[in-house]
C-alpha cells in the first residue's frame, strides 16, 4: 500500500440506530468524511458503520443517503476507502464496490503496511476466545445458505426483523447486568490476548518485525494499551455515545472525536 497522506480509522457509527437523533449522527459522520482532503492516504471503515445493512440484488436499506454520497465523493476524489463488515452490517455484498468504489475486506484480521508501520485491523468480533452462543450467532450471520434463505423474505419484513435485532443487541449492551462482555477490559480482554499471540506469531514468521498498531471497534468503549509482543492496541468507541476516530499521519497515531453540535 502506498505511503503518504493521512489515514483515517472509523468504527461503530451505527447509522440508523433507534433511540438517538439519527440525522445528527449522520451529519457528524458526513462532516468528518467531507473534511478529508484528496491528498489523504485512505479511510478504513472498521465495521458497524450501519446499525443494520442488508443488500438484496435490487434493494438496499432506506436512508443513509448523505453518508453514502459522502463516501462516493471521497472515492471520486481518488481517496481509497476500505470497508470491514461488522456484526451489524456483515451483509454487504457488491453495492459498495460497484456503486461507491469502496473495497470490502472480509479477511479478519487484516494486516497492512502504511508508511513503514504495520497495522492489524478488523471490527473485533470473533477475535479471541468467545462464548459458544456468540460463536453460533456469528456462524449463522456468515453462513451463505442462511443468507440466501433470508433473502427470500420480503424486504418489508426482513428489514423489520433486522432493525428489531439491532435494537435488542444495543439494549443488551446498555444492560448493566449483561453489558460487561461488550466493554473493552484492557489486559483482561480476550482481544488483548489475541493480539499478543498474533503479534508474536506474526513477528516470528516475518523476521522479527511484528505489528505496530492494532485497531478495532465492536466494544463500544474506547481504550488503548501496549501489547507485550510489541505494538499497541486501540479500540474505538461507539458514535452514539461519542464520535471517536483515529488518524495516522505517517509518524504517529492519535485518537480524536467529532464534536456534537453546540460543543456538547
């Protein structure tokens, strides 16, 4: 991947989510995309950009018009955009590539080199040791046969089911008795242990050169911590609660936030 320009990393915008000002949420996302100049190195969308996304051959979810337009403007300017499906928008197929010029990355985790630094990227779900229930649900979402069967449901009912599931998922994350599994717990997190093991194995197979930065989303709580095998892991927060994104300028990585209207 070519060097030069700033690289942006964004996760968990959850466009279309219920229980918040959807227009304000989309406006903040669009404002960030529109602020990215044509000299940027690229934009990495690390999953759950949409609260629910499912493509039929001739139908895509209603809404998100301004966000989709902003992505198209970026790629029209020559800025590469990569999209990593999350657990809420895993059903992204050909629309992003054909209509928006966005490359969909399904490899998890995905390792790339930017300006001489190695990045390990992904949404974050399914990495590290997870519970049997979560693994089963993830298998269902990624199973091609079940996807084809779901496509046979009329969009009127399919999208209703999809948004109902997305709303239920968020309620679980907001439930104090059940939400601990979704919070990034630093060195106690399976994702942290995954990164440590992955970095050690990667370095051993690449002449001792390991990973410099790990960037994920999914956990809805921002945080960062050094990895024993080398590098540092960054977890980006949910835009419903904040608006964190990361920027790499070729020298260092920093995490910023899109301010809410009125500086809130």
